[in-house]
């Protein structure tokens, strides 16, 4: 009798695992068909899309030039395709470019493949995070929701690096809950920020782990040292060569004018209506359209540390706030919301 019950449980487990495997394979197949079925040739991107100008930045790095210097000629308002990401991303593009024999078409194909793999990895880790809490169906739904929503697909078509940064961020969350592999989480988080630093809004989560007594202060310090080592090491040459150009390049995302966005009304226009504010060289005046964003983010962080919301809710809410209060409207910003849409369901009671 006991053996029969054991066999029934084993059969149910195998059956459940088979269903999961089949669904995952179907998801990967459909994702591949969609990603490579609507791909564009290199002419679509040449001298028109961001990936081309990022490709040119990679060329500069290969030649030993500093791509961040060019922003010194600008006004910190109008975009002239400056290098605004950390060197990690451009070093990756330089590596792909070097292995594509400096051929733009080959570079595009290689980068598209990397983004596809990243998209899949992101979906798999979303599933695994839910699986840890025995919420497999929610995990599958979360992965499918992320992979097939129009914002993610749009990022894939235009070859945005967001899916790569998201994959690293989601993977870091997976390892963050593991006592044995938590250090890997901080390294992956550093790499995610290196590719695109939108993930910076998740930073409080890596402190809350300590506040929840999941690791010692000594271990927290070691983990943060590793994180900053990964984050800062590629930056050092540019800081030493010209700190001002590097700092201005990163700050440009916070000061750029919303005038080239799809929405140019509301508080954006009111806060910069006076000519003095719009033309001023003071950084503070250029940050005015971000005041609602800053206030909303501070409120979200306060809710987390006051224990009014839990970690899953915070991650989703902080990225949602960033996307909907940012005065500059970019579709790739919305790409960061769907992968974490179901994370509040991880919080439980």
C-alpha cells in the first residue's frame, strides 16, 4: 500500500515536470520564431537606430579613444547620440565587433543572438524564482508574460540592451535568496548595472537582505566590495582621463530635454516653461522635470524600509514609477516593468 502511494506521488511529479518542460520548450520555440521571424537587416539600423551609434562607440574604444569626451561639446539638454552607458556595455559591443571582423551586418546578427539568449535566460530565471516558492504556474505565466509582451518584443526588434541587463538582474534576485550562492547575486547585479543602470532602483533590496538578518554585516561588506569592484574597475581609466566628461555622460540621462519625447505637456512643460530654466547651465534647473520622479521614488523606498511593502512589490513598483514618471518617454523603459509584474505575488501574506 505504501509502495503504491509512493509510485502515485512519483508519477504525479514526473507528469508535472513533463508538462513544465513541454511548456518551456514551446515557449522557447515560439520566442525564437517571433524574434528571428521579424528581424531586420543591417540597413534598417545603419545611421538610424541607437545600436549603430553604440557600434561606433565600440569602434572608438577599439582604437583606444575616449567616447565620453564628446559630451563636453553639448549643452546637457539635446541628445547627439552620446555615450551614456557604463564602459561594460561598450566593451561587450567592442568584443562582438572584433569577432564580427568589423562587419556591421555580422555584428547585428551576433548581437541579436546574444539578446535572444538573454531574453530566454531572463524568462527561465523568472520561472525559477517562482518555482522556489512552489508557484510553478505563476512562474510560467510570469516568464511567458515577459517574453511575449509587445514592449520586450519591441526592444528585441530595435536591439536594445535592456533584455541583457534584465536577465542579469533577475538572475541576481534568484541567487539573492540562497545562503550558499548569495555572493554571486551581488556580482550579477554589478554586471547588470554595467550593461544598463536602470536596475539601480533595485539597490535597496540588496540592503534589506541584511536588515532581515539573512547575512552578517561582514558578509554584506564583502558582497558590496565585490559589487563595486565589478562596477568600478572598467570605469577607472575614464575617470582618471577626464572625470568631468564621464560624469556628464552619465548625468545626461537625468538632464536631457523631454522636448524630443512623444509627450511634451503637463508638469514637464510647466517646470521648464521659463526661458531662464530651459537655457540655464545649472544642473539643478535641468533636473526640474524630474522632481515628480524623485519624489515618487523616495516614497517607494520609504515604503520598503518602513515595511509597508515587501521586496517583490518594491521591485515592481520602483520600476513602474521610473517608467511612468520619467519625463522622457522611451518604449525600452516600459520593458523593465513586465518581467517583474508578478513579483508582488512572491511576497505572500
